[in-house]
């Protein structure tokens, strides 16, 4: 005749399983984050994507020069007397 486990021993097993499930869920979350990093690493060197679509390339409309904070304008000392000539043409 087989003996049935007591309620206390079953509750202990359930508590251990709950802890184990929580640990496994955390591990799955970590692995999914790692996988997401590797999935998005396609670029022009390892795929058929054009070089202009690379994520980490320098954009052509982004200047590498540092901003001076000065307002952009024409050269100092010019009177602007020829502006009318170009507008009429």
C-alpha cells in the first residue's frame, strides 16, 4: 500500500516550485534581451543592406564641426551693394 504525501510536504514542494519558476522567468527575460541585441546587428558588411542604411554611420547632414554659438552671416565689412544686381537678374 502506498502512502499519500502530507499536506505540509505538498506545500513545501509548491513553494520550491514557485521559487524555481520565478528564477526561470528572470533567466528567460535576460536571454530575450541578449537575443534582441544580436538580431539587430545587420549592416552593410554582413548583409545585403545598403551602406546608407547602416545604423552607426555618420549622417551626411550632420556636421562634424563644433558649434561656435555665433550667428551665421556674411563677411564683416561688406556693404551688400551688389544684392540688388543679383535679384534683378
